[in-house]
């Protein structure tokens, strides 16, 4: 067996700790509050962790912080210079990510021990530099193959390489491409990955026009020509519709048809007499990511300008008809969210001064219900849905601040602040990220954007002040194998027992603690989240979530 945990116990003379709601700011291993950059931190949920780029104040370097809300550590041993460029995290195969810092590409399974060099652009024996890497659909393997845009160091020519994740082989790709964007969703019944690119024709020695292509192994199929633009961007609605963005801000909608395996424009037949400005799937709350996608498959909103220059917003009604939300005519920007539990309503932020706070709009009768507020929310504030709840910002007239709140559709639609057991709340909730039962709030403060975790199953100490401090250290931590456990102070008067359960509550292991140093081995147990509980004479002293990572 093999268990992963870090904890510091304040063992009480008489009383015990209790499970309760807690709020705490995510800090680095040195105890410094982490500051987010909403555009460049690349906060990402991977397996049972959050990963983000952050500044290590002890070295003044940038590093990658990994946290599950209870434990945090730096992924890289030394970090890298703040002036170096870096990339978002790509998935190479199950549990393995790929990223670049400076001139080095790395692969990792979210532990320092598993982080290895994938490719070094400065290595003298490497004839090319890897510029960009894209995920592509793989054939009969677990994970993604990679399409690599590289530059020949001698000629300066850009070439495309294909990396097979299963074999580890990298070879020239069959076509010469100018990739604009990769890793896009796919329409239609066929396997593949979407790319916006043009292809070089070796016979005519000319480049094709830019288009949306399906890439599968070495094959490229043109699904939608995109013409010449300053900027190319697509989004995808209702499964098989592609929305192309144009330089003047307008959008055109295309429907994919299996025969002839291409997309046909349907803008005017879908929305006659309107210039379409937005067409998006609605965010929704049912179940929540990762159990369900963050966007609804079948509910959408669209924004259009009529022939008189008036901007209107529409949502899908119960009978499939478009219903206008009349309260937000000519409003420049709105953030919508939908719940499958209230099919007669849609919720939104109106970023203008006309309506403030969270608005509930009755689709059938046009009525609205809103939070009383004197503060207009700017467009940094976003609505999110998770596990049948809407998470949003609610104005508190007593504090004069916008504070994190939720509407729970499984609890009679109850509204309430995210509040700890001692009354603490979270200010400036511009966004939310979710991991298991924890809510990570992007909190705007006077010091910057912080990451604050609301834990509905946290630990709060009750009773007299601790008489004895029992510190447990784990090395290495995280680990994919053996965990060496040691106590800083083992002078404890009571008998201690620890139990491990799965996240579903199944008992995995139970044993007594006798020695100040011992070894735990979880070899063979599946990776994932576990729960640790420490007992003294049958009374619970401590409980926390554990994460096991196997290579």
C-alpha cells in the first residue's frame, strides 16, 4: 500500500477538530500569497490538481505552482527567468502534460520527480527549434499525438513534424502547413482534430487559401474555406455549427453536413434581417465539469443588429423559437448562464449601468428579478456553473463590497454567500475554478488578483488551545511510490489511529500509529483522491484530502 499526505496536527487535550466551511488564500510553499494574472497564469485543472504559472518571491523567478487546495508545491526545482516566454499546458497522454519555458520543452505528471526534458531548442545536436506544439487525435492509443511546428536552424525554414506518443518517434509530416490555430473541436462523425491552416501544393508551388481542416494521421480534409482575414477565429455551437468571426465584428454561421463532408452557410436562413454579432452555446450548471461540459450542447444565445442599427439578444425558447430578452437592448456586453432546473429562466450579468448584479429573466413572460446593488459589475466578472449551482458575485451593502455567492438549484434555488463557519467571505469574485468539492475564487483585492479556496468540508479547531503540537512531514512529497513519514514531536498521551478511505467512502486501510518514523507504500493502488482521518481514542482529531499520483 501507498499513501500520500502532508499534515500538521494541533492535538488538543480534551476536544477535537470538526468538519466545517473554511476559506483560505492559496499560498506558495514559503507562505506567500499567490497572485494571478487572468491572461497569463494559464490556470488549469489537471487530474486532481490545479496548475498555474506564478512568481516565486524567494528566488524572483517564475515557476509552476501545483495545488489541490490543501497542499502546494513548485513543479520546477529552480523556476525560470521572468523574461522567458512560456506556453499553456497541453495534454500528451493520460495524466501527462507538455509545456515550454524559455527554450526547453518539458513533460510532467504534475510532480517534480516526474518532470523531464522533452526537447531542448539550444542543444547543439538538435537541428530544429520547436516553435509550437499542437495536440492531435491519436489512433488506438490512450492520449494525443503531437503536431510540431519547428524551424530549421540552418535554413530558417518552417517545417511540420509529427510525434507519435506511443512510439516516441518524431518524423516529418506529410504536408507543408502554415498553421494559424490548432487543437480545435471537430464537427461531424469522423475522428480528427480541427486546424485553421493553409497547405502548400508541391505541384503548383502555391499555398492554398486558409481554411478549417480536419486532421487525422497524415490526412487533411477541408471543411470550411475562410478566405483572407487579418485575424482568424472560430467557435462551435449546437454540435455541428461553426461560427466564423470577421474583421468587422460580424459572424457567419455554417452548418456541417456529412454529405458532402463540408460546411454550408446558414446565417440568413437562421437569423434573417440581422447582422449576427455573437452566437454562443450557453454556460450551464447541470452536474458540472468534469462530469458534464461547461457549455450546454443544445441551448444557445445570439446577439444581432437589425436594419435600424438596434442590438438585440435572443435565447432559445421551450418550443425551439428565438425569444428576445428585451431588458438588454443595445447593451454592448452580457454574460449568460443557464440551468436545466429552471427551463423558464436564464441568468446573466449586464455590464452596463442599466441593471446591476445577477439578473434572472423569465423567458415566458419577460419578467426580471435582480439583486439590489448600487455597483455595476465590470466585464472581468464571470458567471460559472458547477454541480447544479451558479457561482457569482453578490453586492453586500453592509461591507460595500462584491462578495462570492452561489445559487443552489438542488436546495430550492437558495441564494447564499460562500461563507466560512466564522463568518469570513471572499471579496471581488471575478471568476471561479472548481476541483472536486472545492471552489477556487479569483478574488480581486487591493494587492492584486488572489486565488482563494472555499472548502465546504474543511477543518475548524474547537475547544481549548493546543497543549502539544504533532507535526507530520512527508518525503518525498508528492511521490509515486514510497512515502517516508516522520513526527517532529511524538510525545502524545493518547493512542492514535489513522484510516484511509476512497473519495466514495470505501475503507482502504486502518492502522495504529506507534513510531515517530515509518514508511507507507501504496504501490498498486489507483491514482486519485483519498481521505485521511486521524483519531485519538475514537475522537477525530484531523481530516484532510489526499492525492496519490502513480507514474
